[in-house]
C-alpha cells in the first residue's frame, strides 16, 4: 500500500453566527474519510465549546482547541 | 441513534427560525431529526413563503420584522432558506400534516419541490416521538 499525503479538510467559519459553524463542521465530518483530520476556524464564541461537544457526542477525537486574537481553531479526527 | 422530533405549529418568522436552528443543531450533534409542519407552520412550506411569517412579538405592521431582519443581516445570521437547505442536506426529515393540508386546501404541488419527505398525521408523530430523546412543540 502506498501512503498518501493527507491534507485533511479545513472549514472557515470566521464571522459566521449560530448555528452555521456547527452545521459546516457536521458537513465536513460527513465528507471526511475515517482517520482524516478536520480543522475548523471561527469566531462565534459558543461554537468554540459546542463543536467539541458535538464531536464527542459522535465519539470523534478532539485533537486541539485553541484561540488567538478572538479566532478559535478546533481539530477533530474522523 | 438519538433523535429529536419537533412540531412546528407556528408560522411566525422567529419561531420558524427556532425550529430550523434546533433541527440543524440536533443533526449537527449527531442526532436524527424530524420536523412536523402543521397549521400555520405548514403554510411556510408553500412556494416562496418560508420567510413570509410575521414576528410573534413587536411585529408592528411589519416595522418590527424589518428592524429584526436588518439586525440579523448585520450579525450575519443565516437566512431561513439556507437553514432549510442545510437541514435537508444533513438528512433532516420534513413531514407535512395531511389534516392541515385538507383544511387549508393545499396539495403537495403547492410546496417547495424536494422539501417534504412524507405526509403524516398524529400517529406518525407519536410513533416518532416515543422513540425520540427530545421532542418540542413550537
């Protein structure tokens, strides 16, 4: 088997309001292959805690939750 | 799988928002979701009527709604059309109440195409609700 470089999926939800960051994250999870990493960036405050909640509810691994200058970044592994 | 079942009885602009935001939220968090459109809520599924409802409060002959819509646009809140499209894309089910269709004299072809998954009555709702983790009446 040849290893393939996995660039993952990035979802940019900056300036989007409730519930778009959750919706777009869900669409990306649906589109991702098992093992693939989804990176979501956004500014909507509640989504920073709710996207990891959604990932955990779907038994997916949350690899990172960080924030710089009001922009958060969440990495989820499908 | 966990499931949410919502009845949308109201056709008010803000309440249609509540139903679609909750439905999308449930789907996004890994649940199944069905929304039963009945009475005034069902009117919103007619072609071009989704965002035509009045505000449940402070409608003020349309002035209140105009102000709220302006605020929502400034805060980048998604349109009802987008929320319904996303709801369907994430696998949300739309059920039209057939008794309301009878009373109001509307037919399947009066609705936006591709939106209604099935027509149902109280039995369909109870069957789905009893296997749901969340059920709401809006």
